[in-house]
C-alpha cells in the first residue's frame, strides 16, 4: 500500500513530537536528580511522575506513527 504525502507528514510529525517528549523527560529527570540531591524530594518526585506521563505519551505517539493504534 502506497502512503501519500500528507500521511508521511503526519507520521514524521508524530515521530518528532515523540522525540521531543523523550528529550523533555530526560531533562526533567536530570533536574529531579539535582532537586533530590539538594534535599527537595517532594519536587523531585513530582518531576519523576511528570516524566512517567511524558514517556507514556511518547510511547503512544510512537505507536501511532508506526501504525499501531492503542
């Protein structure tokens, strides 16, 4: 089955957004580690929960871009 240009654009966009979410989660995890080391465990844990949400969203978008509907 041939994929048309708009579908390829959507697939590329989904992959790009998933990549942005992954990068954001990595950066937030680093910030959480610094907060934890500084004794701010409550904020560190809040950021780690946000990371979990971002990673789940990343996985979902990656699935969509690969044709897997969740």
